[in-house]
C-alpha cells in the first residue's frame, strides 16, 4: 500500500513539473508554425527581442570610386528609431551624418574643421538571418542627404547639394539583458541625382559607412 502511495505522489509531482515547464516551452520558435511540438523552444532562446528600439552611436565613413582619391575618410554619427513586429523583421527611420576633408587641399583640408558636412535621413527594413539573441541581419532602404561644402567656391568642383541614395548593408545586433541593445552595421550607399562633387552618378562612386550604436529595446 505504501509503495502505491509513493508511486502516486511521484506521478503527481512529475505531472505538476511538466505542467509548469509547459509554460516555458509553449513559445513559438522563430519562423515556426506553432502546429507541432518541434516548432517550440524555451522563451529565453527565442532570439532578438521584438518591440520599439532606439539606437545612438558613431563610427567612420568614406567614399569609393572616383571620389576615393580626393576625399578622406572621416567621423560618422547616427541615430535610429525602429520597431520589430516580429523577431526577424525590423522597420526603422534613421538620421546619419559625416565629416570629410578634401585631400587635394592638404592634410587639414580647405577650411577649419571639415570641408564637407553631410547630413541625411533614411527609411530602411532589416531582416534577421538566424533566430538567436546575437542576430546578424541584412538592411536596405532609401534615403535623402545634404552635402554642405565649406571653404571652397563652386569653381573648385565641389558645391552644396541635396541628393538621394540607396543604403544596403549588413549588421549584427545583440540584446543585453531585457533593455540594452548593441548594434554594429556596415552599409554601402549608392547615390542618385548627386552633384556635390565633379563625378558621374555611378554605382561605384558611392559612400561606405560603419557605425556602432547602443540603445535599448522596449
């Protein structure tokens, strides 16, 4: 009789433990249909957090193609606000800018400080590649930017200009705890209708940018 009671108590304990564990495991996996047991995984392993995120940071940017010999790489800065409706998809609006010296006019450029101050804004989509909290992603979108040329007359070949560009890049995002987010991305920006420099609008006459941003997901 005692053995039967012990077995009954053990069965009850196991049943209760399984019910509690079910709450942890009954979370749809990244991309899962939620139909069978194989599409479930622990909540703590569901990957990059969903929700609103805000990022702020800095890095470097430079120019390629015919622009590369004349324009030195310089400091870049950026701010991003976005929303992830799923753990794989992100929709974001970003502000970014950069400071550039024109190498033709010596190490210090043509003006005190940066010769070209660029400011721009863009709308982009990010697509996560794997269902992990450390998540690599692809990024693409469209943007508009303004180049403010300082210390030079238009006769030098450089002038103030507002133009468009298409950003395309890759990134790596990590959610630290429940709030902090770190994001590193590298993008190549293809210009169109660009006239700030004496070059043709060509896919190779573009701009690259590398940013490290920190912020939070809420």
